[in-house]
C-alpha cells in the first residue's frame, strides 16, 4: 500500500511539473489544431491525463515536450477519425510559390522602397490576427509540423517521430507551410495597405548559384543541416549579400511569428481547473 501511495504522489508531482513547464505550449498547438479554445482545453486536459496514466513509461532521459506533443497529436487524430472530420482549411497545394515570397514582394514595391525600410514596414504592419488567420489557412498536415519546428524548436527527426511520417515529408511540409504562410501574410498586408502593391513585372529570376542556398536556408535556420551542406550554405552566405539579406529577414519574420503566437497562454480558469484535477488524482 505504501508503494502505491508513493507512486501516486510521484505521478501527481510529474503531472504538476508538466502543467507548469509545458501547459502553454500544449495549449497553443491544441488551439491551432482544433480551431477553438474549448476544444483545445479538452485536448490538453486529456493529453495530461494520458501522460499521468503512463508516466512510468516515460524515460527520464527523454524529451518530455516531444513526448507530450506525440500524445496530443495521437489523441487529436483519433478524435478526427471518430468524427470523420477533415482539415479545417485546405490550401492550394498545386500552386508554385517562390521561396522568400514576402521578402521579394516587399523589395519589388517601389512605394515601400521610397518609404524607407521595406522589410521593417511589412513586418511591423502585420497584425496578430493576420498571423493567426494565415496559420489557420494552412491544412493541418502543414500547420502541425510548422508549429512544432518553428514555434517549439523541435528538430525534423523529432517531428517525424511525433507525426509518424518520413523525415523528408516533414522537411517538405515545413517548407511548403512557410511559403504558403508568407503569401497569405502579404495578401493581408496589401489589403490594409494597397498603396504598397508592387507595380513592377514581378520577381527577378533567381541566379542559379543562389537557388540551392535559398532552398536550404529554412533547414539552416532550423539548425537541421548535415555538416557538408552546412559548410556550402555558410560559404555562399558569406559571399552573397542578396541571400544574406534574405536570411536576416527570414530570421526576423520567424521571431515575430513566434512572439505573436506565444501570447496565447492557458486561460487562468483552465489552469485552476487543472490544478484541482491534479489534486484529486
């Protein structure tokens, strides 16, 4: 009996630590998956309860956040299958969108260049709701790996394990999500600031020597390149001002997206409810 009591206390302590350290991150991913706060709270609660039930199966040297995200994602997929729900929004997967869409559109606008700093004007002109709506426009199979990589900083291999898909699929979906997201953000920006719409002929053709580096910059920023490719990309960035400027803008845009999305935190009333549930376990 004493052993059972110790195990229960151990489980409660483990769950309390999960809520404290990872509750907000779980809620943000759940909110983006489900599309509303109520369903997100239910999904987070069930994830934490599942983690409590199986806490002894968690390896002490493992990544608790990745473990929790895997539980959450599996629960979400199971619920979707039960309800026969499709993705909340489907983006056009056949359209070709160039890399660094937002950056190149900003530089192609004569009015933005005359206004001073095109990249800064675009980034600072984006609203929180622009970012959330653009994220919601992504199909779920793009949105989830994007959030796990960009927002939570998980590596491609960790995300592949969480989602149960090949590594190459994760890489292509994250890249695709970013290009679609940038197109949507530019569209929202131009609706609000039509005076900045480009009047030129469009993007200049990317030089062949830049094409490979451009495709690798996303993985470079995710710190997920093999050593050989990393050396090639770093060498190109050191020699090419154009690609280096694109890299700086991409890093800045990611920081803005992360900061805006992380404002979504577990509602206080829901945190209180979780604490009460933990105390009753």
